[in-house]
C-alpha cells in the first residue's frame, strides 16, 4: 500500500488518526472502541491491521468470504445470491469482535432459509434485530415462555411444558397473520414479554426453537413475541441470557442439512484408517505396526525382506511420509495459513490459531504448530495442500 499522508493525535479522549492509503483517506476517533488497535497498527505501520480496526467489515470479508450458499462481502450477506437483512451481517461482526465462531450464525441462516414462509423469514429478522436473542451451536435460537404452576400453558392449560418436553402442532394450524395478536399457535418471546405473563406460582421456561418452524411475529407487543409450530423446553429460568451462543439441547430434522462441513476441534474424531508408514487411507492396518498390507513386513521371511524393502523404496514417494517432514524447521506465513484453513473448510483450527497468536506480533509460525490443533495426518495434508 502507498501511504501519501498520515496524521495522529494519540490522546485517548480527543485523539484521532487519519491515513491516506492508495489515495483513499481512512480515519478513526478516540471514541471508537477500536482506536487502541488502530493506534498500535499505526505505530507499527501495519496498514492491513489499521484498515481492519478502522473498518471491521474488512476483517469480516477476509475471514469469511463464503460458507457454501452464504457469501459475505462489502458488509452485506447473501444467501444463494439473494441479499438478507443487515442484522445478520451486524451479528457476524459482533461475534468476530468477541473472538467467537460464526458457524452457528451461518447455520441459523441456512435453517431460516428452509422456512417455507417468506413472511416469517422477514419478520424473524425484525424480531432478532430488536431483541438480539442468543443462538445455539446448531443454528437454533433461545427464547422464554411463561407457564402455570403445574407447567401447563397459560392460555389453555392443555400443553405440558416441563423440561425436555417437545411440543408440536401442524404448521397450518398456526396463525401466520402478524396483525393478529393473540391467536392459534405456540407462543414464546423475550424475557420482558414472557415475565409479564407468568401467573401466581407460575414458572418461566427457556425454550429452543428452530428458525424454520417460526410462523409469525405479531406486532402487538413491539415484536417481542413469536408464534411457532414446534419448540423444546430446555430449562427453567434462572438468569437472563447474555452470551451470544449456547450449546443446543434440541436436535431437529434440519441439523444435517446445515452441517455443510465438519466443525473441526479437539473433540472431533477422524473415522478414517491410516497407514502409519505411507499415511494413505486404507481399509485396515496391521495390529503390530499399524501399516497397510503394502507397507507391512511383520510376517515376511528374512530372505524376502530385502526385496520387499526395495519394492517400497521404488514405489513410495518419500514426500508422502509425514514423519520425514521437518515440522519444526519449515515455517509458513500466518496470514497465508489462516486464509488456507478457512478456504479449505477448517474454520475451528483457523480460529484457534488466530486466537492464540493475536496478542503477539507473529508473522510466521512453524508448520509443526499445527500438531497442537489437529492430527498428524491432517497437519500433513495441510502442508501438502499448501506445498503441492
């Protein structure tokens, strides 16, 4: 980047920074929460980091260009080519600012896209924009519901809402007219809305809802409640929800539809069987040496051993042996590695590496560091992908 002008006042109250990069002026004031990051980047002349602090959408665009049918660019989000409400792009930025994974939000978007009602989709954006209810890891969201002392619903007393109960009715039995306040369908809402309906000795329950099952957002309560055809009661109210993402306790028929890549983390298990010598995926390995049939020589006669080894040396590409790669000596640029991990659908690894290095001015790391975040075989695959 070409810097043609730069002005800085580091005062934490009245300060500002202005930099002209490639003919375009970029400014940030002390009142901005990213001012400290921008000032540090300015002093280091790290203009990419400076732009990221001044305009967080740059970070968003670079880290999450797309997730299957979802594309985020220029501060907007598109699902299968169609623009969606800016609320979602704003929430992506919020998750990034808190170093949280965006995958739950992307799963929410894909589940919402499975909702058969365009009206319900548009209205649910409004509901989330005003009340910002938290999501679950599998793309559902959480809300509150008032019930009677015996845990039945307040209106009819017919539906039991104890923890782990799943309540469902035909979708066409739920009123989809937002102009009608009290009508047919299961109701849930914000903490403010639900508390107002708790009767004497009643209870306030936490419910989990698939966005594909939302039918309407009535306007009579300032978009604080919704009607749905299905939900699960997951807990009784104790504290207000404050975190942006929670574990899910409600498996739905759409979960597999939105798991478009595996969320790789320390708990993920690779079901493939690998040869310990050539690292190829095989049907089975020797119990003694963990090698495939072509590489195993455990049962070979002594006179046949030299011939077998010669055959292996002629047919095996040494680059295919992960144990021969000098992991601690070969380095990779951190930005290049992170970009590759996101593009190759390894977001959890990328987020973990970025989190562990963001407080330090690290530009390169050894490939060997990957072994702290994934398996030996996957680390080797990443190395080969970046060094074909």
